[in-house]
């Protein structure tokens, strides 16, 4: 949808009474169909360019209604798929509407980020990543089906073209805002086009079949019981691309560098799920390569999350694609990714 088109999502729409009335009617209808009754008022704790979340108390506990923008609406169909293919790894929706991008979920309890910190958090994340790696292996045969569902294709063969698109996106952003330093960084990143193509070819031949990449796998999207939620950024990619956000977020929480023992333990726990595919040194090399290329996917993820919003409303978030793509210039494979 262009900026001038009639809006069906976005901060202004989601904040209006005209939008709330039909969505609250749908909420109550879907709860009633499931034998659940709302017992209190509906609150709206989160309103972002890419989605809004409403919550309400019910006879079975809190429920959460998520409404997605067009760029993240594939999450609804993805949930329906995951419930069939990996029911123990996700929350089972109470209701969903793929046409309107609405998803109604039960409460999943506390995420790891609320329950743990420090060494305890690092150990918990390591355990979750080992489980997540096994999930990716189970879902690898469905990579093509996931792309057909609308999940963005970031498999190695697609990455050279995705890089070109990412450069175009960032160039467009910097045509409206940004600094001379940003524009110089883009010029340098553009010079990596041949290198990106070579990396993508190497990654395509590396161990690990393409699978789901949650693409926002931080401790607040990992539930204490081992399930995962908030799949709006998900893509199909080399599985090790998931380590980019997972390890970077853990590094930020701990305030350590990428080679800190806690980060390496989490990395190795994740790679345990793939230990039969290649020697550990080769898996580590592949993970670092996949994470570098995942910065391209993160660039386009940010773009599809904010492109349907008014630039004035998005504010500094408009520069998130710039920060993601130019992090390819950072020596660490984790970089500084937004």
C-alpha cells in the first residue's frame, strides 16, 4: 500500500475507535466460539508501525490479539502451519484471520528475558537454542511450502538479488534523511556486491538445509517452557542465520563481546543440533558466514515493517535498514544489527 492509499493498518488506524470496534467484536465472537468469556476491559499495550497488540482478561486467563501490517501479516498463516508441523514449539492460536492479519493467542507465561539474567540467562538461552536447532532440522523439508505461504525467501541462492534490493531500499531512505557518513557507508557496502555473491555461493554449499529463521530470536521471544512466539519477522534462510539476533541479543544483555565464553557456549549449544553434519570448525565457519549474510535479511525485514507507515510517524526507525545493511562493514560477524 502506498503512503497515499487508504490505510487498513498502522499506528493511526490502530489507535482509532473505528478500528477498535470491529476488532473487539471479532475478539468477543472468537472467544465465545472457543467457550471463553472476556471478564474485563481490553487494553492496548503496544502500538508499533508493524503491529499492535491488545490484551484482555478471560475465564481461562489473559489472551493476546495481534494485528499485523501487510509486511508482517504472513505471521498469521505461519502460525497455522507451525501448529500443524511443530505443535509443541508454538502457542496454539484461539483464532486467526489471514485476510485481515489478526491473530488471537492464549497467554504463554513469562519469557526468559523476564525470568533470567546474567549467567542464568546465558545458560537458559543455550538450552533453548539447542531445542530451536532441532526444530529447524524438523522443518527443513517444508522450506518451499513456507515460501509459498508468504514467508520471505532469504535462502542462499536468493541473497545476491536481495542484496541489490537492500541497497536500493537504503539508498531511498538516505535520499530523504541520514548523514554524509551514512551515505559513505552505503557506498562502501555497495562495493561488497561481488563478495556477497561469493559468500552466498559458499553458504549454499555449506552444511545445513534451508529452514525457518525466526529472525528475531531474543530472550523475550523465548518462553520459559521452551516454546517460541512473535514470528512476524520470520524468513526462510540457511538455519544458522538465526544465530545473528540470538547471539547478538545475548551479548547485549550480558554486556560482553562476541567471543565471550557465555556467547561461545550458546553458539556451541545451538550447533549441537547439527553436529552430525560436519566438524565443529566447519559449522562455526558456516554460522559466521550465515550471520553476515543475515544482515541483508534484517535490512529488508526492517523495511517491510516500516514501509507502510508515514515517514513522520516512523521517525528514527526509518534508519533501521541503514544500520542493518551497513553493519556488514563491522568486523564482527554479529555486528551492530537493529
